[in-house]
C-alpha cells in the first residue's frame, strides 16, 4: 500500500474516532447537564434563561402586594398561589442550591421589595452532598434580614435519603414550615409529584400565616 494512502486512512480513522468522542461527550452532557459549565451551581444555559425571565417578571410587577419565592426546580415547577393577600413572584431555578441564592437572593429582593420571602432550598445541596449548606443558608438569610422569611423543609423522597439531616440544619437556622411526609414523588424520587403539590403549598401557606404574614 502506498504511503500516502496509509496516511489518508490514518487521518480518516482519527477523524472518525474524534467525531465519535465528540458525540459521546455531547450526549453525556445532554443527559447530565451538571457535566457542562455551571453558573452559580446551575447549568449555564438554564441559569441565563431562567434568571432573565425572573428579572423580566419582577420588572413588570404592579403596585399590588407581592411575595418572593426562591428555590430550586420544586419551586420553579409549582403553580404558586396567593398567601395573606399577596401574589407570588416565582423565582425558582432548576438545579439551584443555597449557594445560587446566596449570590442572588438579596439582589432579587431589592428589585421586588416583597412583603415577605419564601425560601425553599436544600434538595440539590442534599443530593450533591454539599458540606457548606449551613454556611450558605446562614449567609443567605443574613442578606435577607430586612424581610420576613419562612423556610421550607426539603420534601425528601426516595432520591433524597439525607433530607432529615439537611432539614435539621434548616430547623436550627430559622422559622420552618411543617415538613410533609409520605408524599408522592415523581419517578426520579426527588421531585414532588403534581398530586402532592397541594400538600406542599398548604404547608407553606400555614407557616407564612403563622410566622410572616403582614398584619
């Protein structure tokens, strides 16, 4: 076989292998977005799109009384209702952790100036085993000290086996809504099933009425 033909075959084979590796990496990132670049613990494409949407909604708000709900995908997926006559601004961001909102919670609150804030974070901290959860949550609540705040416990579920540990940390930090137990989760064992959302939202409403609702 001529030398130039051997070289061509090697180059062609190398190119094919390179393309195959690129496809494997692409599909791996598609299946697990956390393998890609992160912005404040959130996959960058989702963070950029979601934060832009939240800021736009805040900019459109009227003078009516409002409350701010910050959290992860459990909050983002929720159809939040009024509490104490205050309408919600849903600032949930899928994949978010306590660190995400340690950086952005106070900024969003300053933009909105809500009557109170609901903080529903910790599920992603728990599933990722983040050891700095207490540090970030304490810093977040300190940054929100000018607003009444109610904390929402991690719902738990088969995919969040260490939820009790993280909920104990939340209990030591601030006013806590009643944990919900024996609820239905989705197939991943992490997210709240649609049928369980009324229970989750009711626990928040009851806690807010007791702890933070304006007179």
